[in-house]
């Protein structure tokens, strides 16, 4: 074999040949997705849009669209647990033919990563503001309005019930919950839904304020709230146990998320498990974030991502997020009215499950109207209620459509 033949074979076997294979093949789709991955990297690195997750998602997208690399095999997962398929119907088959990102994705498919992320979130969350003002739970519930509104919109646009449920959960502004539900109901939409969920979470400071000013008056935004009562240590320890029992018995499908969230919080509050709390908050959270983000990015295969459905998901996602914000604000307005002006309605916008960014935005808007107004701790009540609310919403949708 001469040098020219060796070089020709080298070229034919390379990813470059497949990438530029023309519009008759899938090369153009891979090329477009590589460009999208680079844009997402720019947003994560330069614009700092949820960089801890978006950088991993973008790089996973980049890796999965490199022709010939064999890092992720969509066809394995298309036939996963399909008993009628002769080869790919078990984890054993996946492990036999898997690439690196297929191995990473097992943690998504089994819901391991979202649950571990929730454990870390629990360990970093103080439920004190919620316990001191239990009616904040109502604001967290009101902020789930966008979930069900987007679900109905998705059904009207022709999505199946499972797909519509996965799209609707974007309105909860909770990435791990969106991944948890989508991986079970509509895994083929995972890439688009994850990118939409985390993108809108990063854009909270831009999306929420216009609607906060639209639905509330300046006088309402000026309202100063009195300090809530001090919550005892015993209450903080009992709370995660009681919530786990009640929610898991009411909606068993949400037990993995709620259980891990409350276990992480219990590690934080007991006072005797500091090492475990520190590990969950830092080392474990960081490791799982790397695996989760890269695995989610791997699902952004050009052939499945570049479809009209993706654009619909992006539009429905932002609509869900806006409606959830408005739902929380309307709940805040009702509470303001019932308490005769003792509750600032801005804290209702924090009912979405983006901790603590949504609470910070509510605090910032309050200070724009009244520089001496400090709403952060008051807004944290609805904010952590939103975490619980989004998990409950996911459990309800999973119980209805999970079969």
C-alpha cells in the first residue's frame, strides 16, 4: 500500500470525512450541533449563564456530535428495555456496546444524578424561613401554575401526554426535576428540555423583573415585612422527616426526589453529621454535576435535536416560566390583600424553584422601590417551597403518565 492510499484511508476513516459528507448524510446536522455547542460554551463561560452546568452540557453536545468518536449511541437507548428487539433490551447490552457517554447516561436513565443533586440542594437549603412563615407554601404552590398551563399548551400543539408533562415541568424552574421527569417519560426530548430549563434559570434576572413591575404597584413593592419568628432546632430536624413521610405516602413516585432532598437537609440540621453534610454540599455535588451535565449534553444528537419540536419546547418553556412567575405574584397579591398590606407581593415571584436566585431578584426589585427594604429572607420561604412544589408536581405527572 503506497503513501497516497494510506492517506486516503486515513481521511475516509476520519471524522472530518463524515462531518463534511454533505446534505445527503448526517454531516450537516453534526456540524450545526457543534456550532450550537460552541454558542452554549460562550454563554456559559463569557456570559456566565449557569456555567457549572451549561459548560458541561455544551461540551457533552460537542463530544456526542463528533462523527466516528463512538462516545454515545442513540440507537442503544432507542431500543432500551424493548423486549421485542433482539440485541438492545437491557443494561447488559448497553454496557457491552457502550461508549464513555453511554456509561455516564446510565446515571440519568436510572435517575441517580438528579436525586443526588437534590441531596446536595437539601444540604445547602435552610427551611427556617418556610417554617417561620408556613403560608409561604401557598406561594410555592401558586408558582406551579406555569407547569400545568404549559402542559395544556403542549397537548394542544400535538405533543403526547408524556411529552407535554416533560415540557410543562420547565415552568418549575428546577433543572434536576426536569431531568428526572423527562428521563422517565420522554427521554428523546431530554437535551432540549434540559437546555431550556437551565437557560431560563440563568435568565431569571432578565425574565422576572418586567412581570414583577407589571403586576404590582410601586406602593406594594415598597412594603416592608416584619422579621419572622425564630425557628427552633427541633423544628428543623422534624420537618424533613415529616415532609418525607407525608409527600412520599401521598405521591410515591416523588419519593426519590423528596427523600434525597430531605436527607441532605437532615444531614445539615442534625448537628452530628457535619462531615456528611460537607461532602454532599461540595465533593459529591461537584462530581455529580460533571457527570449529569455531560450526559445530558450527550443526548443533543443532531438527528433528534434539530427538529421543529425543539423550537416548540423553547417557546413553551419560556411561557411556562413566565406563567409560573405570574402565578406566584398573583398569589402574593392575594396574600397582601388578605393581610392588609403586611406581605410584599414580590416574594411570590420567588415561588419558582430556582434557589436562591429568584429570592435575590425579589429582594433587588424591592430595594429599587425602597432602598431600606430587605426581602431576601422573606422570599426564601416561597423559594424553598417552590423546590418542594416542583417535586410534587413532577410526582403527580409521573403518577398520571408513568404507567
